[in-house]
């Protein structure tokens, strides 16, 4: 991590507002922060560092605390192109820099003269006058946006504009002196350095923009703030889990650049479809353990739903597409927590008597005036505290007579009041992306001023039953025919889980009819769920058509109840081929389809919450497969259905969840702990 400076040589003694850097390897800082008195020394140090790391075949992430890009339109105005790296070279050709002086202020004035002489840059830090560069923002006018998009984010509160060339916190001069240095380093290590977020980070060295001042406060006593901050940022970045770092780096800001660590609101577009090979198992894999199958699904699937913005009244049950920040504090103003009487300051021990002011303060009806010192005012619960009031005594503790109140102290200052923003402050992160919104969330969003909410469109799940033997419930069943139990169950499961079911009915064992129905499903839904016809028999047409399409995988998962899970793609839409047996179909839906569908819907991978409970049964289990028993809880103990037969549909209705028995051998006796997963953990 490098903290830059655009000033002249700062002398041999380490000091603040200078150039500092810190290297962290294996979670530890190398010899602590390093001080550089000027940019020549810092550039040589960077050159040596990059050389060392490349020769050692190590990867290096280099963070700098100045912007990598200017607000939209500036690059094109100077270079004729939106390419920010072209602008870097433009500055490198024009900046003259030595330890004693540089021409950054003069260059800023020359640029301003191209646009009328009143902006975009401001602040002349020299004693002499510079044509086109004002010392202050008086009569200032910028033809470009004042800030980059990233600097408008709540996390970037306190960031400085790149147009300010000097003064406390200014980054304009740092850019003009820093970008030429980075340009020379890129040229020296051509093909070895990538600049985020403008280039793909597939090189040994990455340059990233990251501002310590946005996340770190004052340094510990005795430490120079700049030195302490570069150390803390480097340690934090080095210790960040890979998945978190990947999430922070996943931004699109091709012209303006971005600050690492600041979240980005993604554009309202749909992600690309899943690849046809996303379900392919590694070579040689036969029977797949449950955890491995779940891991493969989690790794290979991605969000397929687009984002939209809806009024807060319409988003219950929807999934947040982006983080949401408070637009207003809650409470918005200091207010009273009780009915009583308000006054200023603490009340000492003993009897207290105060004159009452005329009027009162109530929720929505503020007091228009100032309460004088030593006086009290009638206040009601939720009322904004009037000027001159910061403490409230409960009305039950007060005697009122002759336009005075009397009560016994002591009472602390601030008693029975709420501070503004004590619940949520303006700009705070309220809810994170991926959350399925609850009624309580809608209250929180509304209270913090959020009217329009970015949510995912509801995942559409097409449900299809296959088989000549199936008829609609209530119809006349001929010999060999059964009622379709899977489709009503699966449609209800999708609805209860928060997805939008699309009923495709049932199709006979006819390949062309099934092909037409799958084509229709691909146009109406984001995911297709079938039951039956997913094995390798003559009448298993789902499997046959997916193989014909070149996108069929049969996962032989080591679980009971369950048969192979068919997974594939049809016209770019993922297909889950479930067993025809209703018990196996429901178990496979809960264990595999539920978390996979949630991930594709945008809520992330949801692990079902289980509980260890004493068993009310005895069972011996052989090793090799994970088993799920239909179960319920009575008197604090887990009971299981009398029969494990997968044809016993009544056990699904009898049960309130599943008992999960691990892959190895197990002899469960009454009282032994078993893992019970209630249906509610799957969203039912």
C-alpha cells in the first residue's frame, strides 16, 4: 500500500503528509512502513519491489491512494478517447517533476484555459499568479461532473474531488504526479502489470486504487497517521478471504475507475446464460457424495434473474439485487421515548420544582419555540425534542400544580430520550444484496426513507410431469394408471419457496411432444424442473432429449431416498430432472434444487438450518450413502415415519422435516443425538 504526495522533498526525517509505503507478506509487514522524502526515491523503490516479486514468481497487489481516472468526458476532451490509460500517458508526456519542484499547477491552468479559464481545476498553491487557475472556487465553473460515480457512494463519504489541486486532503496534484510514475512502471514491466478495473487481472502485478482515509480513523498515539494507515490497509487486504476480495474487485468502471472496497450498484441487465457444460462432473467420478454434489452446484451455477426497481410496498418476499443504504436517519431527530415533561440538563438529587411553559410537543406537532433554562414543557411519546430540551421525566413521577411541576431527582441528562440516528444513521448500510425481504424489512426501508428498492425479478420455475401412466387428480384411473402427485407438490414447493411456478402440465412418453413442451418451457421460465423420465430406460425421454442436445449429465448421488439426478440445459435454460417417485422427488428438491434455485434467483446459497435432538427411534445404517428420514418432533425428541419405503407418500404429509444421517455407518439408539432439519429451514 502506497500513500502518495504531490509536494516537494520533505526532508530526511519521517513526517506526516509525505510518501509512505508498507509491504505485507504471509500476513506480516516487512520491517514496518517505509518513508520516502520524494517521488524519485519512491519510484525507484517501486521499480525494485516489482522486479523482486516478478523474479520470485510471486503475485503482487499494489494499492495507491489517488484516483486512477477522472469524471466522465474528461479523457475524451483531452485525448479524443475515453481510454483512461491514454490519459495517463498524456500526463506523463507533460508533467515535469523533480524533488524540488513540479509543474502541476501550471499544467492545471493550461488545461483550464482550454475550457474557458474557470475550471475544471482549482486551487493555486504557489505565490505567483497562474493564468486560468483560481486560488479558490470563486467564479469557478467546471465543464465536467464534479465527482466520479464512485465518489457519490455512501462508503466514499469524505472523498475529495480530483479537480482540487491543493489543500488538506486534495488528490488532484497526487494524480498529476502519480499517474506518470505508474505509466513508466507499466512501460518497464510491459505485459506484467494490469490496472484495475480497466484491465483483466491476469498478470503477476496488479495496480489498484484504494483510499485508507475512507475506512481508517485516527492513528494510535505516537504513530504517524499516514504510516499507520498504509500498514493497516496492507494487512487487511492480505488477510481478506479470496471470495470477499473477488466480490470487491467485481466492478465495471471502464472510464472513471473505482475505489477498492466501495460497493457498486450493478446495471439492470440479465447475466449471461449458464454454459452447457456447467453440470459436467470431473473425469472418473461415479457415485458422488452429497456434499461434493452440493459443492459442484454452488461452484458452477450463477444468478440468472435480472434486476428491477419497485416501490417499497411491492417488494415483500422479493430478493434484494443490491445493498441498500439509509437515506434518512432513524430517528430523524432527537425525540422523547415517553409521555412526560422535558427540560434541559440533569436534575440533582432531591425535590425539584420547575415552572411550565405554555404549549406542548407531540409526535408530528413540534413545539414552536425555545424552552428557557430552568423551565419544563409537556411532551408526548415520539415528539421531536424542542430547543432547550434534552431530558424527560415520566409523567407518572411528576406532580402538576399551579403551572409548575415537582419531582424527585436525581435524573441523568438525556434520560427518556432517543438520539437522532441512534437506530440507523443516514448513509448506513441497511440491508445487503441477496436478502429475501420480510415485512420487518419493509418497515426498516420505509423508516429510513427508501422508497424504491432494487430487487431481483422472481425466478420462474417451469414444472413438468412425464409418463403415460399419469392422469390428473380426480380423473378416472384405468388399470396401470396413477394420479400425478408430483406436479401439485412441486408447484406448491416452488410457490412456498418464493419462486414463480409455471405449470407445464404433463406429457405422455412421446419424445416429440416432450420436445415441444421443453421448447415452450424455455421461452417462459428461467429453470425447468421435470419429474420422471430422467433415467436411462427406453421411456426416459427427458434424459434422451438432453443427451441429444449435448447437455446431459447424470449425477449418481450417494443418498437415500433418491435415484440419479439428471441435470442439463435446454435452449440455454437449466433443467433439473427429478425422480418420478414423490418421496425421492421431494427429498431431491429440498436438498439439491432448493439451494441451487436460490442461488440462481439471487439470494445466494442457503444452507438449511438443522438442530441436534435426541432420537426417539433405533436404526442401523450401513456406510456409503447419506440418508434422509421423514421425521417430526414430539416432546423434544425426533420421531421418524414407521416405514422407510419411498412409495409411502403419506410419510411426507406426516413429517415436519427430515432427519439427516451422515454418510458413514451408524447405529442410532433412542436418546442419541441426530440432526433434524425442519421443513421451515427450506422456506416451507
